[in-house]
C-alpha cells in the first residue's frame, strides 16, 4: 500500500459510527487517515483523538465543503499523491477505496463513485433528490454525472493541486465537477456500494428539501 | 388626500408594523446584544413608513407628483423594487464575504498543528 495515499473523512456529530469506520478503513490497509471534525457538538472529537489518525478540528461548523477543503490543505502539506474522500456517516463501503485508488493509478485525475439508483438499494426520496441534483449540476455547471452528490471520490496529485472550490456547504460536491470541466481533468465514474442504515437515514439535515433548495440557490449565486 | 380609511387589512398591517417597532424599541432600550441606534432608526423608518403610507393612501401620489413622476406611480414602485434588489444583492455579497472570512480563520486554526509539525 502506498504511503502517500490519504483517506479524508469530513465529520459532523458522528460519535456513534466513526470509530468503526476508521477501523474498517485501516483493515483495508489505509493508515493515513485525515479526519476533519467540522465543529461537532457531541463527543466526535474525543472519539477521534483516541485513534491513530490525523485530526483537524473546525472550531465552528462551516459545512462539508469547508471541511473537505481543510483536509485537502492538510494533505497538500503532507505531500499526498492521492486523496480519497469518504463520508463520515458510515454509508460508504471502505472496500471501494481500492477501486478508486486503482483508477487513479491507471492515470485518471478524478474518480467519482456513483450509487446505483435502484429502489432496493436506495430510498425513493433519495433517488428523486439525486436526479434533481444531477440535472441542476448539469444546467449550472455543464457537467453530467450519474451521481453529482456522491461523497466517495478519488483525487490525483494533479487534481489536488488545481481544484480550488469556494463553497462551504453541500454544493461543494457539484462545484468539484465544474472544476473538473474547467481544468480538463481526466475523470471516470465507478459504481460503489452504499449502506442506508437507520443511523445514516436519521441524519435529516443532509436530505431535507429545504437543504436541497438552498444548495441549488447557492450554486446559482456562486456559479 | 384621504387621511383615514381603516379597512380590515389596513388595521392588520398597522398592528404588525407597530409590533416590529415596539419590539425594536424594547430591544434598544434594554440594550440587548447587537442592537444599535442605526438599527433602531432603520426599523422606525421602514415600519413607520409602512404605517404612514397605509394610513394616508394619497401620500404616495403626492410624493410621486412632487418628484415629477406625475400620476405614474408605477415608476416609483418600480424604482423601489430596484433599490430593494440592489440592497439585497449588497447584503448577500457582504454576508458571503464574512462567511468566507470566518471559514478562512477556522481553517487556519485547524491547520496550525500540521503546519507547525511540517516547519
């Protein structure tokens, strides 16, 4: 396993599942893990501190986009060659990290994990939200993807150095796609597994309609 | 000018406007956090203006004529909308800038340890 591959996990109030996620990622052979605690109000920071990982703490909650950007800055300082981002709520399968790294090794700059939009693996409301998000991303940024909101992604050293996002919230996920188009980065999509657990479904702030509308509005304003 | 014409909707609007003025006055007099004299005056002008214009329907026509717009009140309303849009746009820009500054400070603090280890 390469030592210059970093797994980046942005987290906000994930004390219940984070320890398990880190353990699973380490089992897959990735020991360079950066956790960005985005101003959690529970014991997330204390939980991560006990793990052998790099912990960065936002004193205030600034949003997923801001947390990932902080992780990117840290990875640059640590001379990372590859960054894989994984969500902190345990919905991603750590086994998929290998697939993404493999594609980067094949010469791709950005690897986008995409979830299968099927009713047996994803709630209907999520499927609808995702189609709307994909359409909005295409209309605003001109980049079509099967899953514009997927959090599991891989970035090469070139991508790490040129991608410069400005949005702090969930609109970050779509903004990255604009950056791929602008910088003509070589990208590919790979299918990934996703687990919609009782816990991840309970994270209402991520999937509310008002949050979705706010995200699209911010994309329009900042495009 | 028709001064007094209290229909139901006018009473509701006057009550709502009065509520905002009294609330702001209460906050200002109690020296609550983030309250300032400018904010208090702005509240009086905006909500007081609503009360005046709704109580004196002829006033908007009067101002419109004095401004040389004649009976063309729509122009005055349209100008008002433009000003409100400019104000909102300005406010959004300011908020965005402040948000960005906060994020930059938070990020700088979060990265301090990694930077120190590397230097």
